[in-house]
C-alpha cells in the first residue's frame, strides 16, 4: 500500500515538474497544462463519493488491485498522449484510482492492524507520500531534460506493474462486511465537527495546491533557476517531507488538534515568504524545504483526525474526506492557473497563502472539531 501511495503521488503531481515541456509539446498554456491535475481531482471527487458504496459489495482486496491496474492504464495513456484532450482522459482515469484508493486506505489499515497501531500504520503508509514528493519531482525534472516528459511517465510503468502484482499477493482477503448506501457518506456532514473539519481541510489543501502546482513556473520566472537547480530545489522540498511526516506522526498522540491549525498557518506564511525572497535562491531553497516538511504533515494529521473522530464510519468518512481534498486540489489548481494566466505568478502564491490562513483560522478552535462538542 505504501508503494501504491508513492506511485499515486508521483503520477498525480509529476506534471508539476514537467509543466513547461508538456505545455509546449501539447500546444497549451502553462495554466491549461496545470488543469491536468485538476481533471484527475474532478474524477477523484466523483469516485470517492461512490467507492464506499461500490466497494462494500466486493472483496476489498480485489477492489484495491483493480484500482492499481487503472493507474497503470493511465500512465500508459499519458505517455502516449499526442493531444491535450487525450491527456485529460488519461488523467481522468488516474483520478478514479486516486479517489478510490485514498478513500479506502484508512478503512483498510483499520482492518489490517490493531486499533493501537493505526496511527503508526498511517505514518508508514504516508512515507510513500514523502518518498514520492522527495524524488518524483526532481527526478522527473532531471530525466525530462534527457528522455523527455513522455519517457518519464514510461519509467513509472514497470513500477506500476510490480505494484499490481504485489498488492494481489500480499493483501489478505477482505470480504465485505456491510452495505454502505451513498446517503451515509454525505450524511456525515450532519455532524457539526465533521462539517467544520472538512471545510478547514479543503481550504488548507486548496491553498497549498494553488501554489504547489505552479512551483516550476514560479522558480523559472522569479528565481531564474536552471533545470539542474530546479531539480535540486524540488529535491530539497521533497526530502523535507520525510521530516514532516515523521514529526507529525510523533506529535499526533498529544498534539493532533494543534497540528490541524498550526500547519496551515505556518505553510501560508512560508508561501508568502517565497514571494518576498524569490530572487535569492539560497533563501528560496530553505523556504522550500520548510514548505515541504509542513505540506507533508498536513495529510497525516487530517487522516488521523478521521480515524480518531469518525471511528464508527471509516469507509464513509474516508470517502468524504478524500472527496473534499480532491475537490480542494482541483479548485486550488484552477485558481492558481487563472491567477497565473491573467494576473501574475506572485498573485498565484499570495492567493494560495490567503486560503491557507483561512484554514488555520477555521481550525483554531479544536473543541469544534471533536465529536460530541
């Protein structure tokens, strides 16, 4: 499951490091190419709202393997895309895997390990997130200059094949336990603490991805970095994700609710700092490392909140949370692209920071995000 997470993150956000050559090759603007992330988010939203209902009728092991195979198909189609519409179709298929896998991941871990080990298991799985964030973007940027952006996606295909086979062999049988009607997913919004948490989570992810999606044009336009320097900067950002994931996992037991508001607050401030220090690439490197650590901590905190505060409905809760996150990513990437195309790259980062600060304000009252309060 950790490998599948790494591949999902790499496949979903690889366009961040390849945005410029992809846009040029497909005759699209950089803002339009950024929508390749948005369309996967759109399908992820739809899938995540339905997958709990569908998966509740089948063996969960089979569902996860089918989702991994869908990701494999998406990678092949992206690598072969000769037009922007075909690229969008391929990214839509990836969105199905993203929505399905992430929605079921927490519930799956809750069935695989004892309740006392769920936080640790989530931390291990999110190391796949940190690994992909650390290496996918810089390696993609570097290899893109040698084998082209299509070659980068082809390089992921063998790993995806291995992942499908590994999931099939390693996961135990997880037969369905109870039917989950679609109304149960959205019905969770009737709980006040869930409603507030979902909105705070959405604002945080939208703000982060309004900026993250357009890091390459920001570094090229404002910091004037070369492709080699770009790869090193993205590596610094990604490698810091290991620190952020580990730190968040260590702090969860005693400081979960504090993390939910301090992380977006700090991330918003660092995003604004990037605009200010953009011409000084050494300072940019430091800010990007801090940004990467904070960004990696956010999903660990939110999915542990889900396991702790919605323990009676892990499948429905996972579906709702993933739908909210993917909708936020889609909206954030769309907003960032619009600001880039019609205002400036600085406006993209300022807009993202504003959303992050709103998320911090909303999450700053922990009692409002606890069940029974």
